[in-house]
C-alpha cells in the first residue's frame, strides 16, 4: 500500500486521542448507531438473507480459487469490447500507469468517482506530484479533500465531521478549487448539498478525463459496475472522453447472474437501502456514446500474497459495504484514523496487515484492535470470520511463521515487544499443566490477600487505572471442594 | 446423571462463590456433580492472544481430565465457546499444518458434551424454573461469546424471568460488547475503558440494583468500572441468582 499513512503511531496510542475527543466520539456514535438500526431493518425485510449471505460467500470463494482463469477471461472480454487492460503489481506501478495515461490526453485535471483502490495507492498525491489535479466528486470525499483531511470510513469518509464543520470547510476552501461557496452559507443539509452540487457541476461539464474504481467486474462480458447514491459517479463515468478505472483483482465475479446476489446484499448492508439509487455498468467503448478511450488498471498490491494464506484469504471476499465498521464498538470509540489505513474498522484490522505485512508498529498492532466480540462477523454479508483472521494474524505477530511476500515464501520472525508476554504465556501454560503449582500459587495469593495493591504494576496498570480490581477470595474453589467435597462434608 | 463441573481458572481463583452456587443449584436439581481436581484452564487466553501452540497442550489436558464424563458444565460462556467452537478449529489447523488427525481426535470427545450452565439447565435438564428466589431488580448483560459464540439466546432471560421476586429490567444496547475481551483490556486500555463506561451507564439507566451475566470475566470488568464510577450497582453471576432460595437467600 502507499506510504500515505506510514509513520502512524500504533493503534492504542492513536485511539487514545480519539477516545478523548468528545466531538469526534459524539459524531461517530450518532452516525454509527443511526445506520446500524437502519441496516438491521433493511436486512430483516429479506426473508432469505442467510441464503444470500451464503451465496455471496460461495461465489467469492469460487472466484478467488480460480482467480487466474477469471482474470484472463476478463482481460479478453475487456479487450474485445474496445478497452485496454494494464496490470499493476503494486501501488507505484499503478500510479505510474495512470499518470502516463492522463498525460497522454494532455489534460491537467481529472474528475474522480470515490474509489478505495485509488486511495489505497495514493493516486491523488501521485498525480498532484506530476502537476495533475484530481477532483473528488463524491460529497463526503469532497469534504475530506477540501478539508485536507483523511477519510475515516469506507462508505462515509467524512463520518467524523458534523454539519458545522462541513460548512466551515466549504466556506474556507471551495474558492481554492473552483466555484466558491455562497455568502452566508448555513449548515442546513439542503444548502450544503446545493453548494456542493453547483461546485461539482462545473467540474463534470469541463472534465475530459474520468478516474474510477469499480465494485464489480464481470468476467464473461468485461463489464465494470459502480453502485452509488449521488449520481456523481454516473457523471464521471459517462461525460469524459477518457475513462481510467483502477480495480483490485479480487473484484471479479464470473457472470452477470452472480451480480444479482451482491446487488441485494451490498446496498442493504452499506446504506440500508433496498437498491442503490445509481447502478452504472460499462463495457469497453461504444461509438459516439460515453468515453471513447477506456483503460482498466488491474491492481495486485499484496492481493496475490494474501490469497496464498489459507485462513487470511477470506478477507478478499470483502465487498466494502462497511457494515462491520458500523457495528464495531472499537471503531465507534477509536474512529477511523486510528487504523492508519484507508481500510478502517474490523476489515481494515485484517486487510491492512495482510496487504502491507506486519512489519510496521501500526500493522502489528491492528490484529489486537478488537475485543473479538464477533459483531462484525455476524453482519458481514459475505460471512468473513473476522475474529478468526484476527487471531490468526496475532499468531503471526507473536510467533512469526511462513508468509508469501511478492510471490516468494519468506519466514517472518516474531514482532518485537512481545517477549514479556510470551514468557508470561509460557509460565501460565506450565502452571496450568501442573495443577499442584497452580494451587500453590492460588493459596499464596489468598494468604497474602490483605497486602494486595489496588492498582497493578507494569502492563496491568492500564487495567487498574480505570477499573477497580476484585479482591482475592480467602479460599480458592478447589480448596473448598477438597475440604467439603462440594458441601457434603459440612460447610461454612 | 453425573456431570463434571468445569469451573474455569478465573472462577476457581477469583470467584469461588460462583462455583459453590453452581454446585448448590445442580445438586438441588438432582444432578450428581463432580469437580475433577486435575482441571486448570481451557487455553482461551493463550489462543486468543495468538499463542495457539501454547493453547494446544492445555486443550489436550482438558480432554484428559474431562473426556470420561457424560456432560461437562461451565458457568462461563466464553470458556464454553472455547471448547465448542475453537477446539474443533484447533484440530483442523493442526491437520492443515500436516500434523495429522491426532489433535482433532483427542479433542473431539469433549466438544459436544460441554455446556454452558444456562444451556445445560434449559436444554439438558429441561427446566426454566429452578425454584430460585431473589427479591431484587436485575438487568441482564448477554456476553459476546455467550450471545454470538454459543447462541445462548433467550435461555438466561427465561431462567431469570422464572425467579421469584426478581424484577427483570431491559438493558439498553444489551448486545454491545462491554469492552473486556481478555487481553484486549490490557492492550487497548482506553477503548476498553470507554466501552465499559458506556455499558455501565446503560445499566445504570435501568434503575436496577444488580447487573447479571453468565461470565465472571466480563463481570470483573463491568464491576470494576461500576466501583470506579461509584454507581452503587453490583455485578452478580447468574449462577448465584439461580442458586438463591427463600431458605438460603443470596445477599
Ligand atoms: S468485511 Fe464484510 S462487513 Fe466489512 S466491509 Fe467487507 S463485506 Fe462489509
């Protein structure tokens, strides 16, 4: 992934700041709870949700298992339909390809449909470095771009902002980028939306290059699909002369029929809508209609390596609905920025350390950014067992092991900073395998209980800083049992 | 029926009263309870923190100690889920790593015989009214592993509703995690404490005197937060409520 977020502190430190920020917590709490309730309702309307979820899982698993074959089929169909396919092994390669393609048009700017893949590779920054300006046209993404901010949610990148903050950003920044915000702009949703609409409309009508991602790619026909709610996507996809789509290789489905499943589960899981307001599909180029040049950049960037991991590969089923973020109690308190990646929340906690590796401090901390409560697994429309993958990645962090990196098998060493914990785990295992030793320890704790501190030293301080410890009882259960055989020999 | 009590290492060491309550309750219901003294820990903390290889010998030890019993009952949703959900997975992983079926075969016998307490009462003994008396206003927190791991569903609440004198108050945001999560509470103390504080505030809003759950680890976290926030509420394990009778009421 791009270096955009590197240098981030590990998750616990990054989260501390968010937990302490009352406005941010309020914004997040309100937004996630609202969408959570709506999603539950939208899902409960469908009588065969469990079957749809299973079907989505199976289609994705099947496609991933035969990804090589479907990618070749896709390339053939896209080419046959008049498009050009480019393969990008990593972020640098993808950025280089897109920059070259835009330069070939001679245009200094492009309009963009919100896309996770282009964020993942840091495309806007790469284009900017070459003197090309990429305008985000999704409302929330526009707010983030104008605010010189980073997205904090997959679907609602500006979820951490409230209306007042958005008005301030529009008033301050819009004139820098095009049509300024009107005088006396208020924070009513209608006024804010109208301001954004007028600002963006100028861009759509001028743009000759569009850049997008895609939610799905259909192998049999070479068709790409974008679902969205605002209509900005359709403008970007149809008005420019040149369209460049950057898409992760895992986004394929074999046939049009497979789309039927996801066009039901995706909107209900993400925006709690029965159907997306705009579903745009495009297949290569068509004479005198829509873009006359179409380029598809197929992005790997760690995906093939992830596919090599038997437990972790299920993360590639993700359809980026963001339902797992909205139910996650950790995301709700920590906010999206703490995850140090364009993929925040539970899916980010398993995807980023696989795509980027567990080498950096933030990536090694992400598998622990969960209480394993399982709410994410329960809502995921493609049944990704996120807790299972989290534990699997924790194992990689503390024990190291074999992984695939850039197609080669390498053996990872355990991450730094876990030596004391490893020793404690070994000691605990030893005691647990020797019940006599365990009992001795329990008795010692009971006998000295009057001297126990109410706060813990070392890593335990984090616990007792905010919570009271329970007192140690006078007698562990096993001693009581032995003394009374379950109360039969007299008790109390 | 002769059942083994798997008390869990946390209950044994810190919450012996829960163990006594389970013994008292099951004995009252005519169950012959044994406490195999070789028992220690199911390995959940090891497993969930990423030390699967350290957890494996503990799982084998668990099977050795409990394998011969007809049923294994535990007053902990998360330790129950460890045995039922994760032991099979440990076996599968060992197989995938080319270590054969030995681990899977060793663990298999205990998996279907392990019950969380409320499951055992409702599904195996077929009772919802256990003859308990507990004259307090109580709110129930369904812990994550009980709720989503084991799928305890309405069982604990049905048991509580049948308790004489007990007034059950609905907990807002009941199915949200309390923020304990084992080592999560140590590794992400700020987020964990914020989650705990929200849980306690929701519990307080019910006006209940007691918050009850089927897992002492979560109760330790919630209770510690209650004490720090000086709410005046108490955490109580569901077993202690169900064991309480008019003749011998729990305090
Ligand atoms: S992991 Fe599942 S719930 Fe989360 S964004 Fe992906 S598809 Fe949606």
